[in-house]
């Protein structure tokens, strides 16, 4: 399951924006292991948003999932990779106060060995992408 390697905090209060690194396969193909995220803490979350949350059973672990729908008691969240698990199908509804914010931008660092001008150009054109809400998330939920 993707985990954020760090959470930006200042004086105990969460900063409005932070950077994080993704580990794990549960958000493939949207996010890959090693991707960096620009996260906006607080603010409104809507269905389809990629969110950062505290794991309900291990709250020192931060995870990235897609907010599918608001239910009684919080958010139902799913990973984009249906084979990876580690989402609401395993631990149920995530309480609202455990959802810290949403990821706005994905930055994919260059891979080791990318040296040719063409490879670097292709990387530069695809490295940073906004994370837009996935409107098909509710269809995935009904399919499970």
C-alpha cells in the first residue's frame, strides 16, 4: 500500500502544503512507487479525489487512496489497483478526521540511466501531472 515517507508539519500544526513520496503498488497506474506528491492539507475532499489519510488501524502510517464516496462515519476509499488491497474493502469506512488532505500534483523523478536527449525530453513532458478527480470511482465501487 502506498505510504507517504514524510508529512510536513510546523510546530505541531499541519502546513497547508507538503511533499510526500509514494511507496507501494496500490495506486497503480495513477501513482507508482517513487512518485512525489504535492499535497494540500485540510480543505474539502470530493468523490474521486486522491487523498492522503492516516491508516485506521496504524495511525502513524500515512496512505494514499482515492475517495470514492462519503458514507455514514466517513469516507469509503479505494486504491486504483484492485489487486493490491489495503483500502476500505479491508478496513471499512475511514473517519473524516483521519483524511488529512488531497494530492494535487504527481511528479515522477527521472530514472537512473536516463541520459539520452530524447529520453530526457520524454521524461520532461510527462514528469509532472495534476491529479484530477476520477469520476469513474463510483462505478468501480459498484463493481466490487
